C-alpha cells in the first residue's frame, strides 16, 4: 500500500492536508466523518500537488459552510493567471496545463473566486464554496493530465465535504450581472468562465453523474437571461463538441502556459475580441467594458480606454478590445455606480432602494442608508435624482464607526476581514477586508458588511 502522503518539494501531496501545526490531528475528524477511511485515502491515486499560497491566505477567515465546488477556466495564459490568482487569493486550487495542482488558499478558508454570484437564491457564494481554477478557456476541452488531476481532486473534496455531483458548478452558471446600459435587469451571463464543465460528456470524464437541469434563479424570476448562447451551452442536453484540447493528452503535456490567448471575460482570442455586427463591447468584455484598463483600438489605430468612451453605440466595427489579464476577479464587487452600472436607483437597487440595507455614497461625501433618505424630506429628492457617481451597496449592514472601545471585530464579528467587507477611512479611501489590519484601522473608520 502506498503512503498516504507523497512528498514533493517538502510538501504533502494530499489536497486536503490541513495547514499549520496540528493539521493532521484536525483533519482526522472531518475525514472520518465524511466516510473516508485512512486506507482509502492511502489507496487513492496520487496528485502532483504543492503549496503556492497567496500572501492573503493568512488573513482569510474560515468559511462558515461548504455547499458547492465552483469550477473556473483561466481564460488567459498560465503564468499571468497564476500570478493574478495568487495576488488576489482567487482560488483554493489551481491546475496547470501539465496537470500539476497548487494550493492557493487553505481549503477551509474563503477565496475570492465567485464574485457577484447567486444559485438557488443564495448569494455571495464565496462564503460557501471551494474554487478550482483550471488553465484553459470556456469553450476548449482540457487535456488528459488535467482531467486526471481534476477528477481526483473532486473525488476527495466531494467525499470530505459530502458535496453532491449536481453541486459542482461552472462559474458561468452562478455568476450574475447587475443592470447596465446593455441589460436592464439583473442577469445571468456575467461570465462564460468554466462553461466547458457543464457539458455532460466532460462531467462524466470527471466522475460527475448529475448536473443541474435548469437555472433555478432564472426560473424563479430573480434573474433574466443576458446571454442566450451561454444559457443553451450550460443547460442543453447536447451541445457542439468543444474545440480541441489545449494540449494533446495522447502525446503527453507540452510546455506549461501554451494555452491559446483569450479574454478575461470568457471569450476566446482572435476574432472574438473584435467588435462586429452582433458582438458589442459588453459581449466581449462583460463588466470590464468600461474599465480604465480595458483598451479599445479603433480601425484607424486610435487607442481609447474604456472609461473614456461616452457613446457605446458608435464604436466602429473592426475595433479590437484588449483586456488586462491581471485585474482582480471582484475588485469592489459589491459597489454599484449611477451612470456606470445603471442610470437610476431602481436599476441598481430595485425594491430595496429605501431599505436600511441599501447604503448610498454620494460624491459630496455624504453616506446614508435608503431608510434614512426615505425618512428625511430634505434628502428624499436624492433618491429620485441621485448625482452621477453616486455609489450603492445593496444588502449591506451599516456597521458604524471604529472607536477606541469598538473594534472592527466588535462591529462585524467574524466578517470583519471578509473580502466582501468594506472600510471607509477618515480620508475617504475605501478598502476591503483583504486590505486592512484590525490593529491599525484608524478611529472613525466606517464599516460595512454583507447582511
């Protein structure tokens, strides 16, 4: 019988090894509770796995529950994607083109991988899921080495957390977008990332017998379909065969990082990055369409940043879109902005516009909840006609100020360092839970955390 841990570069080869001192002792209970005997673990095929922990790993809080495994495709080069995922702590595991697995965030902690997400009415899936990033693109099959690694990793994680096959989901299946100038309602289709993992034949090769037959949030009316082609891709009984694997599984892995170039939005490279009839800025760049790091190169060679474009209907056909490969997955994901994500407050907050859990940040520096604005006649007009640049947090608690005897932990409890928790410093600067140290948060910093 093989050894239950295989050393590679001084690290355990087992993907569910608990980090830190006493890790093996802490692991014993959950493993046995999941019905996995030590002998079974020892007999499992080994993974080529090692630690590449994000600098944020030590700060990330323990996840309160685990309901889902979310599968991602990098949509970019291996080297650039690995740098980005490690920098921002955007996955628990990263699978290279050669089938090697890296641990990025401790499996027990929160990784900022799903961004704005919803499934079955549950939101903020980062707090209840494990994220696995696979080098590749949404429409291109992975190779044999990646299949072997992902299948074994899934087998072990499903057993440990008692996750059903139907709860192993592609990122594109759970990501959703807020209203914008291209879509008037909350919509499915913010990402195409990981769509290959909805295919029945791909899932069978990964040992996944079942998948969701339909989108529960679209059926319930919580979301509209923003990308019909993607919706068919995710839920059709049969679908066009995926493009050829990024690497040949028959002749062994080629050099790492040889995946075809593609966009961060989940669209492939080449012509798919060019605006044409039926392909607008949103369909290529998704929510990064107006980001300052997104560059539009017009047919005459003129280069313009996304935040410099005013008339999106007059972008000429033949314009090429260039996306930054290393932007964070969910930079300030919770914030919505008038004039950017929608033109009116109902576009952004809907029925929650006047709730205490909708928080308004006005360009003047004024911060009020929807309930406060609705109750004050002098402020109520700001709900009807907010100035451009007003930002909103929907579904958040206004925690109040950090004071000498009122720490961030006293305000937000275990959510104080969640990536989705935000701090407004006395200077006006806004930071996320990833960017703060509880001991050095200045007094009169405002805290906002998800409800």
